């Protein structure tokens, strides 16, 4: 930790507190060279999650992209207000597994299972894009599984 006043790397921690509302640790430090005090805030670094696409490409997990897909599936349907909660549960599930890479197929299955319980129409909408339906018969097959 560099002192903002004299740029020295030598400092000691005088006080340490947890900032619960932001998930941070506040440390009050004193420079051992110039004796001035300064405050640092430290946060836990989140692990970047990579999604492995069907073609093998890897892409960073994007909450916004998942949200857009869910909002599109739930458009003009009840339950659109539950989208942030669904995303939180899915992301929590990924982080609980402590994996850095997850196949898009697994992610899609988790989303579909949430939508299947919540709204069958939204489930069909999401499944049609996720499974790339190309024929009305695909919809019929999926309806039979519901």
C-alpha cells in the first residue's frame, strides 16, 4: 500500500472496520515514513466466470445478457419482476460450485428449469431460442414434455 503523501510502501494498520452495507473492509493506515494517516477500502475480488459456448468459444458471464433473455421470454407475462431474483439464484449457484468455467448448456438448463416452474409460455419462448427451434414441430415436441 503506497502512502498518498510520500509514496512510501511502509505503513501500518491503525484501525480496521467492516463496512457491512458495501461488503468492504475499511482500514485506517499510518505511514511509517511521514507519519500521515490515510484510509483504504478493500473488497473481495470476484472470480470471473467463463461460459463455454456450443462451438467451444469462451465468453465472460454477463448478467445483463441473461437478463435480456429472461425479460424477452417474460415480456407481457406475469413474473417479469422476478427476473433479478432468478439471475441472483443462478449466479449464486455457479459461485457456490466454485467453478471458473460453465458450459452454456448447463446454464440454459438451469434457466429453463426456473421458467418451467414459473411460466410455461416464458419457458417455451426461452426454449425456442435456446434450443434453436426451426420448425413448428419442435414446439409441439416441447409442449408434450410440459
